[in-house]
């Protein structure tokens, strides 16, 4: 993998002992632009474009606290560091610490800031009390609206324009934005990790063609899928009447089949709820035809799935990549899993296939450090620049290659890897589950409503009944 470092930072690491500080201010952000090389001293104030010149900052040796749920994943000095390129990242961190005269510390969130609402509240309460729990925070993008409204994280739109690295991918900006301002950011790219997983052992038992192979051959339309699960169900009959071609809750299928059919639940361009439009309604009707045909397990369950799936009696089940190794999901299954994307509508081009992603992990700058209030001390501008300079940036194309390497550790099947990589970059930000309405809410939650619509066939009436509630929530966020 090709790691790209800022030229100036690498140079500063090599030359830091030769830096001559001149003209330091009396406040905490004294700067110097004079440096040395092995042959000569360069006056960077007179020749700011000279090689090796770089503005430095004296932030007084302050400790910059970066809060993370699993510091060992990102702290290159952690004894259990699980990331890549540890030595390079250690060198980069030392260069940043020297440039800004700070100490970087990656820390766990405090005990009162467990993942979810407790963490959101701890971040907000710390800022309100004038004692933020950290400087740079790893958060879930779905929290950005609440944190931004509470002024608990900083708007970094201007800093992004001025300082962000060229490889800060636009997909990160999409997930990190709220009301057209940027609050969250990260390296890498957003990848499609949701799809259908199939029991390869059961597939071999009944001797049917791999779903992944059919996808790769362009044979995975709704008609193809219907024919396939019908044939599979007939073959499974020889094993017992409690075997099924399909599993998982209908609502989860619907959530992902709508964008696979070229539609949206919430259109990211128009900011309108669209689950009552034709592409969505057609998807629900198609799923209803599958539900009533006898190929679907009658008592499906969320997440890890039903006992029938765990026992190897269901061939195809929806899920996410992280399930494969997670002990509380599929990590302890005694059969191999393959991957295939959701089937696409008969008249839908592959280019229109999409994968909705609800949220991702992003960094944010804590509130309480606004530059206007802290012009001569550690402030949100300095914190964004520190974060930006800390990153070992890589070309997004290299990030996709890294993702393929990850898939090779998850799937023991080349067809599955090829199928998954074919949709890796087909993601969009699905807002439906970030509107303050729980997906499982008894009255308005998408899952119980979608489950009922698929099972009962009353698609339009079920969805239209809750449409105004979702549209009003969306209007509150975007003001449109």
C-alpha cells in the first residue's frame, strides 16, 4: 500500500533539532519560520517558498486528547496497535508534536460515556460545563445533528476548504455534514458492506449454482432470483420441511432492496421521503410475492438471524460484513458464508444499483474551542490542522485495494470477493434512520411497518400513513 506523507512534515521530523525559533510571541501561539538544512540556514520569512520551510506553532506543550472507543486501533504507540504502517505513523506523530509543540494522547472515552446516548450526553454536558471531555472525538455520524444543534462540536467548513488534504474523500464530507455545514471527517472511503450471505455448506449439499457466480454472470435480476429460490426450495425439501431458501426479517430486505432497484427511501438530492414512489412500491410488492410463495422462513429474526439460520437450515440471509467475524453475530457459525448483492429489478441497470449506508465513524472537534473565543490558544482551527497533519493519507484507490484484501480474510470464495467488489463504491447516505425515529418504534418505525407491508400486502396504505411524520422530521433538518 502506498502511504503518502506531507513532504513538509517528513522534512520537519528530520530537521526538528535544527529549528531556530525567532520572533516568538508572548501568547501561546508563537510561530517561527526559520529552519536549517545540513548545509545552510534558510530564512523562511524572507524566502517562505524555500525547501524545508514550514510554519511552526508553540502551543505550550499542551496535551491534545483524541477520544476513541478503541484507541489500540489508531494509536501507533499503543502496545496492542492493530493498524497498519506503525513505524511511519509513529514518525508522523512525532513530527506533528514537534511542529505544534503539543503532546498527542489517544484515550478511551470515560466510563460515563458508553456508546450511544450516554456518549452523546457526556460530550454535550462537558461542553456546557466548560470542561469538554476531549479535543478531537471519534463519533458516529448519526449523532452529528444532535451534537451540532447543542453546539457540542465545531463547524469546520472553512478549515476544510483551507487545510484539508486532497485525499479527504467527498463521501466522508457527505456523512459529516449537517445543514450544509461540515462537522465530521475522516480518512479512507465509505464502502458497501451490506448484502446477502449464503450458507456455502448447504449450497454444496443441494448441488445448486452459487448466487455469487450468478451475479458475476449477470443473472441476478428479480426474475432470476425468483426462479433460483424456487428451485432451491424444491431441492431443500429432500432435507426436511423446515429448510428454507430465504431468511431474515422482511423490513431489512425492503430497506436494501429499494436502493438495489434504483430507488431511495430518502432521496439525498431532493431531501424528500420517497418510500411511497414507484420503485419502492414495486419492491415491496415483489417481496410480498416471495413471502407468500413458501420460500421464506416463517419466523425470521433480526441481526444474527433465527435459530434456523444458525442451525444451517436457511440458505440466504441479509447481513453486514462485520457480522462474519463478530462472536455475537456469525463468528461462531459452523459453516462457511459466501456473499452476493441483492437482486436488481428486471429493468434496472447495474449502474443504478445503490447501497444505502446509515452512518459511519467520523472524527469531530469538540465545542468549547472556537477560534473566535480562543484566538491565541489551542482552538478548533489548530485542532483540525493537527488532525489533518496526523493522518497517513492514501489515495482512495489504494483504500479500495485495502478493502479487497480485507474481503480475502472474510470469504473463502473468489466468486464472493468478486461480487462484493463490484458494488463496493455504490454507496449513498441513507437519511431515513437518522431522523430521530427509531427503526423499531411501535408506531412509526420503518421495520414493523415494512414487515407488515410485505407480509400483508397492504403496501401503499401502510407507507402513506407514516409519510407525513418522516417528511416533517426531514424538513426540520434541512429546512426544505
